[in-house]
């Protein structure tokens, strides 16, 4: 999760450059991740100073695409470790046998509380966030229209053509929104999707497009003032707020990839992401909550990004069991 402009700079290595490392990979660790990964360069440098290993960041699309890449390459991974698979897709790489079990000694300080059910050590929680609908207050003020106060309102004709969503087949926030509607409406969720689609909701491939290109308060200043994002997004985008009545609790994980060239280095990368310095950097780098205990959150979060009092929660195995049925219903309903 993740997701907004970060203050840090990262070392970026394209996925195609994975083969251009040292012959045995002993002095490098390749971290496969999603497009929204950000950490300050000084932390990446610190990892190298302390371990003697260069941490290469290998981007692979949204979390849904990342999960597919990992799940389709068990034993022949495109990296050593993977970060960014969340609880909406976590069971997929586990079932595919694509992960090497590892329990970090640091996990007992909080990360272990978010373990994936009966699969200990397969994935380790790094951060958490709440996927919610976000609203551009300035757009509604300038158009003299009251903003929606619930996701129920998004099917109202006065909000026609104002919403942008993400495809749940390719986007983890998109899947999280779908799950939040299942949690809220139950078997009537397809009726809600149909009404939402009929009210002109636009569907795009991923969060980067939706928030940074189509959303009116995003950096691209698009034409949609309602977008699926995170409860914490308003901390980075003043003049917006999240609708907190139907948010989905999202957890992002890191894991060691089976068949990794540098297994020990991958384990060190897991430990690194749970370290106090990285956990403290997560709110301002990727606008997510750290999972480790005792990490101080920025004051602006309490002012502009209050956490929802209630969230939709689902076990990853339950999601995995029902995902294809829900996606089929989604495609048939929104004709996508």
C-alpha cells in the first residue's frame, strides 16, 4: 500500500535488469515489489552499510499483478524477497508454494499479530491500511454540491459520473473495495455494483492511474472528485477526506521467495522492513500504518486522517476461496 507522493528517493531497478547482477547474487538482494514502494534513500544505504548487501528494488505493477507474478513462478522467482502482497491476495502465492518460510525475530513486536491464519512464517506483516472512498472537498465546494457521506450515496444520480474505481482483478485497493461492499451488502453486493456502474463509475487498472491521473485532487488534476484510496490519504492531500463507513482493513506482507539466489539476504530484507527506522518511515513514505508496536505516528495523521472506527475484515483463505466467484459476478455486473 499503498500510494502518494513520497518525500524519499528510492533506488529503482527495472524487472528486466534482474539478470544484470553479480554472478552469484551474494552481494545483492532483489526485492520484488509493487509500483508504489517508497523508502528514503538513506535507509536503503543503511541496509547496505550494515549488511554489505545492495537492496535492488524490482517493481512489478500493482499488488494484484505482483501476486500473479510470484504465484506463477514458484521455485524460479524474479527476485529474492517480495514485499507488497496483501491479505486480499496472500493465499494465492502460499497455495502456489512460491514462498520459503521464515519467521523474523522482530515479528514478535507486532507483526506476528497479523499472521496469515494457518500459514505461519510464509508471509510477515509490514504495514496496514484502511481502503476507503476519498472525496475532493474543493471540487464539491466549487460545484456547490454536498459531498457523499456514505458509499450508499455513490449510486445517487446527483453523483453520476463522479467516481473512479480500480479493477479488482488487477488492483489490491480495487479488490479491497469489492470486499468492503461484500462485507456491507452481502448477497446484495452485485446489485450495488450494478447501480454504481449504471451511475457512471469509471473503472481503471490500478491506484496510480485512479488517484494520480483521474482523481481531481491528485497530481494529474483529473475530473473525478470521488476515488477509492486509503483512510490515511488525506494526510498527504489536504482538502480531501475519507468516507469511513465501509473501509476494508488491508495488510501488506513481505516474504522470502522459494528458489531465491540469496536466501540469507532475503531474510535480512525481511528483518530490515520490520526495523524501527523503516517502520517509522512508512507513514510519510507510503502513507500506511506500521505494524510494529511503539512507533510514533505523525501529528498530521490525527488531524487529517482519523482511522475508521469499524472496518470490514476477512480471512485471506476465505477471500481466496471466494475470489473467483466474486470476480465473475463483478465482470458480469459491470460488463468488464
